[in-house]
C-alpha cells in the first residue's frame, strides 16, 4: 500500500547541510501496524512527515496505492492529505478555545461535508474513542489522555485509510498511554494502516513490525 523508495532528505542552512534521511526504502502493507523507532535525530519524524506529505524528500519517492505522491499538484496533495491520512500528534494540536465537537469537525469543514453528515461522522468518531457525551466540553478542560483521544477522533473522522501517529503517548502517563496504544491497535485490527513513531520500545512491541533508524538509515526491520 505504501512504498518508500530511496528516500533522502537534506536540510540546508547557508553553507551548511544536514542529511536527515539516507536512501531509505521499505514497504507497508494495507492494515499493517508499523512502528518506527530510533534515538532523537535518527530521522523518525522527518520520515513520517514525508509519508504524510507535510515535507518533501530531496530525492526518492513515496508511492501509495501505485500513485507517486511527488507527481501530485499542491491541490491534489491537499485533498489527498485531508481524505486519506489522519494525523495524531504528541502535542495534540487542538484549538483550546473550541469544543471537542468543533475540533473533530475541522477536517470535515475542509472537505465541505454537509452539516447532517458532519454530525453523524463526528459522533461516530467520538464513540470509537469513548468520548461521546463530551462533545460540548472545551478542549482546554480535558485531561491529556482525553485530548489525545479527541485527536484520534479527529484523525478518524474523514475515514482515512492511513493513520500517522508521531509520539502519541509522549505527553501521557503510562495508564493513558496504554489506552491510546490499545485504541490504535484496535483500529489496525479493523483495517487501518497505522505508522507509529515512538522512542518507547514497550509501545513499539505492541505493533506488528518495528523499523529502527540510526543516523537517517534503516538498520533493522523486524516482524513481531
């Protein structure tokens, strides 16, 4: 479903350069729960951002369902990102003054989904993350675990085929972190393709497969 083909990413600053990824290649099957691990600076988040089209590789390509993402126009990329990918971030990126409902609604507004259909999708997504009944609560009033579940609901609301999670448990205690990981695992079992970036090996071992990066290169690819 997803193929990373010889991905290299070089950042330039004046006369200096930094290579974040070096000729990275691998494939991800539909419905697979994959974790990418490595020390800080290993290239994990850079790789996830390229898969999610938030960044572009210096060379190489990402192919999803036989479609090369670097061949898409900006408009096509925006539509692809909105409909096919759900993002879950360590820092949540919720609008604190908005209600839970309005935060989850954002991707649907971008996609111009009609109001009645929006409501159905929002309530269904909140049900899946056990947050139904809290749709009127302000995001700033939620605990960290609740915020991350709302973030997952927002990622799910457009029914994307791919979920990209960047350190989703990084700001959570162990109990709430476990809840989030169990939720992601359940979504994978239901057919979502999930790519998790984490430094926590306990979380990584809950996935189907672990890719380890070091200095921007794949040093191991282990099926669990």
